[in-house]
């Protein structure tokens, strides 16, 4: 195990190493661009090193916002051939070269946490971001409401949980025709046993091509996109972020009048994601109504979203009892569980932070326990992308920004600042 003070220094060094000037990359090599929710976590991490740099991260993210309010999941600031699929394959239609889908909207939540660390330094910065964040949330409600108030995704990458077993059924039904031959770059950086398979990749690219070919016309895509999943990740993160947006707006004396209706709508949508047979919030296929029947770590964001957890704690205790370093991204009791493959089992430090944040706020002692477990996982495995939940062994890319950020802002024993950090 490493000395904790070393880890603080190492985390700060990773944040600096992955800084490309105004934005960070998740890790050099594997992910050489700005990713949406990675960046929001990065902003929180930078806030513990340099508050100005934290705001800059969010400002750069929103500089890629499309005219319709969407904030893309990747901004391609500088073309880098080591990543595929790049800007030409996506054909984003915003002010900067970008992808054409979004990612879990945690920016408003992180903006609030950053602001609370230094109210004076942040006032003008957050005031400028506020209308942009509202526009993004408005876009989600217009383009991603599943018809019941749950938020759906249109591509597995949109939920940030790329190859989760939740998508297996609907992905298998897709016939990926018409995609040009391509060469993956991810397996050149990371062992292919830790990455999605070729069959997944063909389908990822097929969905991208559909969007590209219609210029990302959302109304058109609604009719043709075979992949529409009402999802706890999207619903819980947007619900939470909208609550934080109201708080921010109120502090600023800004107009928040449209936001409570969004919350009411998503609270109703949340009810439609409870799968009683699974005893957990679950993914529902918007086209067929079928459940994924998959307990993912996203199910445990219900406290973070501030909704009724129902029996989630029982399910949480069951899955946590099966691994040493949770929270496993997929149910360890399921035959689809693979402890090293990305979103099919590994534990992710940044998901743990969000889960624990909600638990802390709900007064559950499991939040502090999860923080200690995550700290031990990082002490054991370093700042890797994700971890084998059975052993704590590092997996995926190394020197990862969000793992470093989560250490600096949440699970290092030396974290002392901020309202939420102090109340732990
Ligand atoms: C992978 C992850 C996604 C993340 C991205 C960059 O695609 O699944 O959640 O944003 O890598 O780290």
C-alpha cells in the first residue's frame, strides 16, 4: 500500500499531466479528447488544486454546446489519429468538431460543488454557465424523454456505460449493415479482454452512422433509431443535476421557473424504472417495454437523485457482500458478470463517489463505508480507469483523470474543504 501523502501528490500530478490547456483528457493515448462527464469530474478535482482551472474546464466543455442545447459526449479539440471513431465518422453539427450524442449530465452538480468551495471566485463564472446548463437540461427533456418522464439513451455510449449487459438484448437485435471497414484503436492501448467485443463495435458504429447520415436530426432519429433505452443513469443524473441547477439559479437570483416541472416529470418517470422482479431500478427498452433485468451500479444512484429508494438497500447489501471492492458495475450473481471487462463487472471510483454522495445525504452509513472501500481500492490499484471488484487490481487505462479527481475531492483522507466534503 502506498503512503497517502504520495497519493495526493500523484493525483495532482495526473491532473496536471492530463491538462491540455483549458480542458483535460481522461488519459493520454486511449482517450485523447475532452469527454463530457469526465470533464465535469475533472473540474471538481481541479477545484482542489486551482479553482480558476476548475471553471475553465466547464467553460471549455460548454463551448462545444450545439445550437439546440445538446452538449456532446466528445469534443475533438485537436485531431489525434490514435482514437477511433474520430470527428469525420461522427459529423457533429456544433461549433466545434464533436460527437453527436451526449453523456450523463453531471455538470450542474459538479458546478455547484465547485462553486461551494469558493462562492466569491465562482459567482460570475457560474452565472455565465447557468443559462447554458438550463438549455442542456431543456434539450434532454425535449429529445430524451421516453414518453413517461424517464430519460433514455440512443447509443450505449450516451449512458457512459458502454458495454453494460443492460444493452445486450437490444444490441443483438440490431443488424449492423452498411458500415465501412474500420480499424479499432482502443485494443492497441489496452488488453482486448478488458474492452468491448467486435460485435459490439459494429453496432456502435451502425448507430453513429444513422445519426451522421441525417445530420443528427432528433425528430428523424426518433423514428429510425432501434436503440432507445429508458435508463437510471440518465434519469438519476439529470434529476439530481436539475435540483442543483435550481439551487444555483436561486443563489444567483436567476429565473428558475421552468425547472420544477422537469423534476416532477422525471420523478414520475423514475417510478416507471422500478423493476419489482429485480428489486432494483432497471433499464427498460422503450420500443418493446422489456426490462434489462440487470442490476447495475447506476441503480444505486437513486439516493443521489433524491427519489424513493424502495428496496434498493437490500439489493445493494447483496451485491456488495459478493465483492471486496464494490460497487460492481454488474451484479456479481449474474452469469454475465465479468470482473475485468469494463462495464460488465468492474468497480468505478467516480460512480462510487456519486452513489456515496447520495447515501451520505440520505443519512446512510453505507456512504462512508463505500468511501473507505474506494480509498483502499485506489491505494491498492492506483489511479486506473476502473478496478477488478474481486481483487482491487487495476484495469483499463492508467493515470486516469476522474480517478485522480475523485481521490482529491472525495476519498483522500486529507480532503477537508467544501460543504459536502466537510459533512461526511
Ligand atoms: C469510456 C467510458 C465512458 C467515459 C469514456 C472516457 O467510453 O465508458 O464512461 O466517459 O470512456 O473516459
